[in-house]
């Protein structure tokens, strides 16, 4: 449970720093960046220790940068 909480906190900070806001949260989180007209869906719970790095990779591929 603690790992999922840390994942959610890191995910929220990462996405807000890169201009994404939470569009909806059902079984997945769907984040929307209106400036770049891009949306990224992420899991609510991490599947492994590399989950945050995978999200960073998605952001880099969509926006060309990660902050």
C-alpha cells in the first residue's frame, strides 16, 4: 500500500510539472495537456519499480522533453 501511495504522489508532481492536469480517473488516470493537445493514460497502481520511468518515457515521446 505504501508503494502505491508514493507512486501516486510522484506521478501527480511529475505530471503537474510537465503541464498535465487530471482529466478523469476510473480504472486508469487520464492526464491532459491542453497546450500540446496531448493525453496520456497511466495506471492507478504501479506494476513495478520502473513505473515512474515508463511515464517519463511517455512524456518525453509526446512532448519531446521531461521536467
